[in-house]
């Protein structure tokens, strides 16, 4: 209903900006407090939104779930896919074998090799032949990923040297382990001087003060 009426009942106590949804206000408040509750388990990256963390993690995994429906292009980023689609013109070329469409005749010809036994693209690592440049690029990525995983596995093992005795989760610093251990112990050492409510993290206390007492 709020989307139709334009009503914005949720108000930021710091700057007065209004929002329709509680979640929007919560995310906005983080711009004042500096809170970044979403943290990558593979590197020190932190952010304010879960969606940003999900996109960031794709840098580590190599996952590219966003695909162009006109060609073989895939990406991990929404903006990247949007910019790519702008490169396609209005004129489309159709494959007679599978009905896929392409923006250029040259792209269609390269695609046609996937329906034949022509494999002009050879991997320089293992000499395997593939039918398209995009397939070769993906195949190279497999080689790179194998090398990266071997390297990063050893590096992560060295960095995550602080381990929780209860759940075996590991951390890069003793401070993060201490904060994590409070989930098990229930300890909330950061106490609001106004209402006496306790929190595990300093940032949680700051958000509480701004949201409930400012």
C-alpha cells in the first residue's frame, strides 16, 4: 500500500530522510554509523548490503550467473551485463540449428561451429581443441581456477590461524575470534548507558543509540 500512496513513515533520526520500508531505513543508518555487517570469509572485504557481498564473493569463486540472451557473454555483475547488452544492435541473426539469435553475422558463424566438428581454437596449456573462442576462454579459466585454488588454499590456511573451540570456525585475528565467541557465550559487554541494553559489538551499540535515543 505504501508504494501506491507514496507514504514514507520511517524517519532517520540523524538527518531526517524518510523511507517507505524499515529495511531501507536500516541500510541508510549505516551510512551514518559506518557499520558494515556483511563480511567476506575469504578476504577482509566488508559492506553494508548482503547483495553487495554476494557479488563480491563471485570474485573469489569465478561464478558468472548473469548471461546475455543474445550471445555467450556471462558476467558476475548486473551493471556489466547492462553495459554489454548496449553493444547489441537491433538487427539479429538467427541460427537455423537452435534458433539462437546474434547481433552480427560473424558471431553467428562462430556459433555455428558448435554444431559442427570444426574445432579451430586450441588450448595452449593442454592442446585441447574447442569450437569457439568463448569456450576456449572458459576452458582457460578452469586451468587458472585450479592453480588459484591450490595457491589460495595454502594462503587462507596460514591467515585463518585463530579457531573457535566450539564450532571450529577460523578467523584472521584474535579480536574477531573474541567477538565471534560471544555468540556462544551470550556475552554482551557493550552496554547502552541510557537503557542498559547490551550488545556484542560496538557498532551494534552505535546503531541502537542513533535509532532509539537520538
